[in-house]
C-alpha cells in the first residue's frame, strides 16, 4: 500500500509553482529593464550592477520558494528547519558576496541596490498574489469508508 500525499500538499505545490514562475518572469523583465536603466545611468557599470542585483534577488527569493516547494508535504518542524537553514545560508552568501564586491569597481552600486530592492519587493508581492488568489484547503477530507467492506 502506498501512502498518497495529502491533497492540500498538491494545492500548495501549485501555488508555489505559480509563485516561482511569476518570480522568474519578473526577474527576466527586471534584467532587461534594469540593464537598460543601468546603461543610461552609469554605462556598462550600470548594466553589471543590474545583472548582479537580479542574480542576488533570484538567489534570495528563489531559494525561499524552492525550500517551501520541497517541503510542501513535510511536517512543520522539517519545513521550519529547511527554511531557517536556507535563510542562514543566504545570509552567509550575502556577507561573502558583499565582501568580494566591496573592492571592485566594475559595477554601479546604486543600480545594484535599486534593482535588488525592486526584485525582492516585487517577488514578495507576487508571492502574496499567488497565495491570495489560490484556494488551498486547510484540512484533507477523510477517505470515505465503503459500507459493504465493513465487517
């Protein structure tokens, strides 16, 4: 006998896939718009700043959605541990990235921060829309018993 995941886990996965798809579309559009904006503001350094900002936004927002997606049918403690672990890893990665980028001058910091803020705030808004527009059941109905098999 195989154990089926609850129906609510499938609904949660559908919401998270939608959020991830919208995140990728947002960041693709932001890469183009941010690069154009960066080019007009700071030339090639602005383009690099925009691309780095999109990359950081993808890592930050994407890992959260992926961590939720991987643990959709896991117990709450497992989900919490995975989310906390991914958050700690992202913070460590951010510290390393900022330390490496601190001495470099090939990118524009202002464009990087602007694109990063737009990407993260836009991702949070898209996650909000995905969650509020979908119907996710809170409980799974119990399987119906066949009255003819009761003995």
